[in-house]
C-alpha cells in the first residue's frame, strides 16, 4: 500500500507477458491488481486461462483487466497487441516480461536467436516515452 491507504499502483496500467497460466505471470498480474493497477494480460495460446485471470482481477474490484493474444517473439503481433491495449485500456506504465521459451536439447546445437526477437524490447518499442510523474 502507498501512503494514506492508497494502493501503490492506483490508476496505473501494467502489461504482463506470459500471464495466462497458473504460474509466475498470473501471480504477478494478481499482485499488481491488488496494488490498484489495471492489468493487460498477454498470452500466446491459453485463451480460457487468460480470460479467467482477467475476470478474477476484475472481481477484486476497482481494477480493469484485458486479455490479449500475442506472440511476443513476432514484431507484427506485438504492434497489433499494443495497439489493441492502447485502445482498450491505455498506455502501460509498467511492463513485466514474463513470457518464456523452452528450448529442448543441447544448448550448443540451438540456432542463434533471430534479430528482433528480444521480447521485452518488442513490447517497449510500442510504448510512449516516459512522461514524468503523474
């Protein structure tokens, strides 16, 4: 909690990638909402779990939540998702890059990461420059 009983993130929007399943991303999204933040949940495949988490956040009262499908490794998909989030809930104040990729096999035999696949960078490219304190 912030000062005088005001939630620490009151009036802010947090974007959390990899937030649909019952793991760290979901827990982070719920915690951000408990501190007053609206939350944009980014998921790649699990629409049902993402929507369930969004409903749970909204049921906490006072926070909005939106679930948006996006493969954060694809620049065009990130641009589309960020546009959708901007229209539905606004610009994110907080970005939590929780999406992960599991590579099976010997790490030395994996192909190098393709240019432009830095997931956090992809999301941040579509955010406005910091405007200073609200």
